[in-house]
């Protein structure tokens, strides 16, 4: 298969020593195996996230995203823009839709973009990495490079909110999306399909401003994974990953639970299954170590 | 400036709060389409924590309860999960309307003063637009220390295990306090955003 190329929008949390830096490490490893070339959009900026609304207003928020698109169109023409972060994807996609449907807004955005010598034309498509995997490769194609099956590990596929709503992945239902379960199965893992908290909100940015309320959400998400026999949680969203992983200790203090469940990215599973090391799969970036995956990662493949 | 904006809005809309929302609030023109089914109220993850569901807020807007709506802390409970949006039978962009109302109340200076998400929301936008990229360390510290030094140290101490584990996992950089990731053209981004705010204020009549 020919090399696939995309304009890459990694997002703030993926940067070196950022809270999701191990996500990017594992994505790089996965893409190397799949022969995908990701070229970062030069000088990309923050999408504004969903939480910036108090002061962002409407146009400034869309202009932030329009700048990234304009940079991609200028430097990487013809390539789809791909984000790994759920919020980056959602916000960029929302801006693109708004700018496409509202001529006044588009003119205004371009007036502001003149300040940085750029122009938004809306040519590049906005896609999430899981869309690339599912639509440009497909589950069967993703199975082919597997050299170490994740057989025997039970994963709760925690989809969360922002890759699922309001846009979602094409062909999936909002209430019970199954793409993550299928990705788990494509690398040989066992998907806990009865997991009933797969689209529950982790509190998002309110994990910071309303910790008690958000930790109740996180408790439900982890508890249900245990109740359904999962050994690990897997997610496509950096904020879901961080919230559900790092607050388990706080939840334990408040609720007397003994949670210690690893929370992984789909890309880490794929990296390990494709023969990636602990480091290449970003498993050394886990706060709660995924021992069973690390054991598979260090195994030597017999040829 | 916010008080002047508020007086201006009061004078020009008198008792027609619905029209004020339609003209001043992002996606506000959708409010009249709500059919009061309550699916949004039942779909919100923070449902047990607010006083007014989106459904109630929409009815209150139509009933002209301006102060109660703009002073409500309900909009600030939105986690941006978009459950209400995908379930709304009329497909109202409820999440965006909640953000729009919160933002408007914030601009008029009517939003609840000690609302933690109001504080965090403003902190986040100022953080990410300063250099074009989020400085995660400054964002976290800004949140801990919002009520002063002593309370900040207490909060940081209470959550020290999280900070330490993130540091060990190389997912937190203490040197971000000095300099974090940033865009090369941060000056350009500032100019671009200033322009965007000017244009928006012109369109929405928000020049106080």
C-alpha cells in the first residue's frame, strides 16, 4: 500500500512533556508501521478547547481554528488535516462547518487572518486519527501488521464524549458506538462489549474546576469497568485518559475504593501489537502502569 | 465597561429578553424553538448539581426572567459532553447556547462571582492565547492559587501525589513556569485575535 500523508494537528497536550505526550509517542510508532507520514502544520495553535468560552467569543474562537486550516492549506495543500485529540478535532470541525455555512463569518475570519498574512479557503478536510484508521485502512487492514496479539487481555472501550458527540464517527450510534471495541479486537484483545459507561462524561475540563462532581463521574466509569471484568480501559481522548487515570487515587480516598486500573490509548495497543517496545508505545508514560501490556511489549518475537 | 454594557442592553431591549438573547448570544436565535420536552435535563451528567436545566433556562428566557438567567450558575455546569445536543428532538445546539449565555453573562458582569468554572474558563482562554499554545503548568497553578497563596499551597499539597506521578511519567514539565511551548508568531496571533474581538463587538453591538 502506498504511503499515506496527512497534515498533522497534534494539539497542546501532546507536546513534549505535556499531559498526553505518551499519546503522540505511540501514534508515531503506530504510524511508522502503517506507513503513514504525519507532517505537523507549521506553527499550529491551540483550538481554544471547549472551556475557553467565557472570554473567547464566537469569532475569535473560529479564527484560532481558521489559522490552523489556512496554514495547512498554504504549506500542505491537498492533505487532510488529522488531529489525535478529541477536543482539537471537535473544535476545528465545528469551526469549519460554521465557516462553510456562514459567508459573513467567513469574511470576518479572513479579515482577522489578514493580520497574520493568511487566508482561509476551507479546502482541507478535518479528521480524527481513528477515522484515518477505520476509513482509510479498515479493521482487516489494521490486523495485517499484528505480530503480537493482545490475546487474553480484557479492555473496556471508553469512548467518552468528544469523538462521539456531536459529530461522531461515521456510521456509529451516539449511545453505543462500537468502533473502539472493533479496534481492540483487530489487535487480538478482548473487548468488554457489555461495558455500560462507554459514553459517560468524565467531567472534561470541569475535573479541574469542579473536582468532586467530576470524580463521581470518574468513579462510575472505572467501577463499571471492574464490574464487567475489564483489566484495562482504552480511550481515544487525551482528557478522558488523564482524568480517568490520574484521579483514581483521589476517588479511592473519597469513596474507599481500591481502583488501580490502567487507562490506555488505542494507539498504545496498536503499537504493542505491531511489535513496539514499552518506550515506543509510550507505556512508560502511564501513571498506573499497564503491566500485562508491558509483558507483551518486552517479549521477543520468534520468527 | 461591563456595567455600561448591561445598562445599554437594559435600555435597548426593555422587557424583551428573548430578543436580547437572539441578538446578543451565540446561537441565541434557537431558544424559541425549544418545545420543553426535558430530554436535555435528563441527559446532563451534572444534572443533580444545577438549579435550572437548559429546558428551564429556555422557558425563563421567554418569560423575561433576565436577572435569574444571567445570574444562574447552571450554564457554568456544562461539561461540553454534547449529550443534550444529540438527543434534542429539535436539534438545538444546546451546548453552544449554554456557552453563549455564560459568555454573555460574564461580559455583562452578571455571572456569579465565585463560580469556579467561570474563573477557569477565563484562565484557560487567556493562557492559550498568550502564546498560542496552552501552558499546562501555569494553567494548573493559576487554578490552585486563585484564592491566594495559603489556599494555593494547601491545594497543591493535597494533590502532590498527582503532580509527582505526572512528573515521574514525564507528562509535566516544571520548567514551563519559565517558558513553555509557544507559537513562533505569537505577536501575530495577538493582533489577529484583537481584530476578531473588534469585528465581533461591532456586529453584536457590544462596544460598551
